[in-house]
């Protein structure tokens, strides 16, 4: 089997290594054998790491790894982090288009009590391109906190 250096695709979890990083261009340059090796390594790591790395889940979704859905579901069901729930739900939704994951994301959005984390979640939730989620984000476009209203508008493309 082909061995792949996972660290090229999944850098350490810190701001210095992750800020502005995207692995999609790197994944696009792989041939099918390399993509399969990456998929297998990501699944192995996700199964064996103590703390699951959401970037691994997103990479598996980008690779269209349907066989990783049960593992992603396990991580989704065991995380209490609302932003992670939205990101994982979108990764699974990207693979199976099951609307259950839209509801999971919407429920997570409605549970935020911190506006600045809510702002971050707008960007992840908007990826669903779903009317209910967009309507919820739209409910913040006139919010008294400038950053909340500004980012709600930005996510929805409203000037």
C-alpha cells in the first residue's frame, strides 16, 4: 500500500500552522491511489486519536469518503462544541444530502449565547445553502451589535 505523509494535509492544531491553510489544493493534485491512501490514513487517525481533528473530517468529506460517515457520526454524537457540530454536520451532509444534518446545524446555531462564536458559525452554517439556516442568519442582519449584523449580512451577500 502507498504511504502518505498526513502532516502535509493536516498540519498541527495551532494558529501558526492553520491560519489561512487549505488542504483542498493539495488533495486535488493527488492521483487516485494517493487519494485512497490519504483516505485510509485519515480514517485510521480519526479512529485512533483521542481528540478528533475536524480538519480530518472535512478532508474526508472533500475526498467524498462515504465509508467514513459512521465514524463522522460517532464524532458528531460525542462532541459538545457547537461550532464543531455544525462543521461535522456539513461534512456529512456534503456526502449524503440528508436534511437531518441541516436540522442539527440549525439547532446548534440556535444554542449560541456568545455572539462572537455565533459569527464564526454563520460562515460554516451558510455552506449548507439552506433556506431555514439562511433565514435564521438573516434574523441577525439588524442586530444592535455591529459585528453580528455586519457578518450576518456578509455571509448572505447583503450590502
